[in-house]
C-alpha cells in the first residue's frame, strides 16, 4: 500500500489512475487528497468517476448510471475527508459520517411509505431460490426487514470510514509514521452523543411500534461510531499486556474472522466504546500500566 500512496501523491493524473482502477474493481479506495487540499480531491473524484463511466460503456452500456454510482460512493468519502482535512481530527470525521448515516435513515423513512415492506420485497427477490427449502426463512425475512434501513446505512458508513482510515494511514506512512496510531488510539467522542444514544435506545424500548422501529434503525449506525472507539480502547488495553503484539494481532484477527459470521461480534466492542464516554477507560489503563 505504501507505493500506491507514494504514487498518488506525485500528481493529479496518478491519483486519477489509482482511483479509477480501484473504482473498476468495485473497491472503496477514496479519491481524496488529504495532503493537497479540498479542490484537488474533488477534481480527482470527478475525473475518476467520468473515466470509470466511459470505460463502463463497453461493459454495461449505461454511462449515467455508472457515473452517478461513482459520485454516490465517493462524494460522502470526499465530504468526510474534507471534515478531516479542516479539523485534523479523526474522531470528528467519524462522528460526521455516522451522523450522516442517522440523517439518511430519517430521510429514508420520510421518503418511503413503508421501508420495511420495501426491504422485504427486495430480500425475497434476492434469496427467492432458498425460500423453497424452508418456510421459517420467510418469517425471519419479515422480521429482518424492519431493521434493514439501519443496517444498510451502517454498512455504507463503515465502508466510507474504512476508506478514510485507509487514506489517513497512507498519509501517515508517507509523512509521519506514528501519527495514525496515536490518532486512532486516542479516538474519543462527545459525551452528548452518548447521552443522545441512550435517549434513542429508550425510545426503541418504550415507544410505539413505528417510532421504536425508526429509533432502532438510528441506533445501528450510531453503534458504528462506538465500535471504532471500542476497538481503540481494547487496543490500548492489549498494548499494556506483556505479549501485546500477539494479543493485538489476535484481537483484530478475531474481529475480522467473526465479522463474516455475525455482526454481533461488534456489539461488546461498541458497548465498551459507549461506556468510555463516562468511564474514561484509557486513562485508567495507562495509569495502571505506568504504576
């Protein structure tokens, strides 16, 4: 990844080439330029999307769809990178991305008469061949569909954030190798967001059906924020151990492996991140390690 980052920094066309290549491979590598500024990143984004759309004519014969898809994928990445470029604060960038996810959930419920029905129809169409094998699957799809809006928002936001984090890591590799590690391990969010999440969880537990459904769909992307914070806290905790390198590697390996099996593996990590809003765990861990 180092040589790709170094190549991208040489000029606009090099960045366009890398971004376009990854777009054609359907990877979310962002055409952002955290080092060279907001306008340069936007220019790279637009040119990459345009070139990708031109190439797609030979594959799908739909220029506007592919161009629009590129902008849909990359504009939020560019916007979050702008926040990071202006604030120089990774936590603020992650907060902004997650709040955009929450706003998108609310917007989807305002635009769609029945989001759950929309997802149920889509899921049934996607896995229709498997439905004939069991009748219970249809019931689970109906239940699952009520929370798909939040899960899709969380999945998309996670992809955006991974792209931003990858870009930030590449930037650190080029200019300040320890910078990303220090920034990531210090991730902390505003306590007001944690308090707001508790209120939304209360609505999910106590409110009527429709309001509760919207609340739970807002909660899912918010837990993305606290998952990243929880990973930072657990990383600090494992670093304080004698065999820290092995423990940290096992932790991330475990998270990666089980994420393909169930997203519930992130729940205790997110709860750890949420708890830190009041407990300030990292300071206690470092004090114990130094003591």
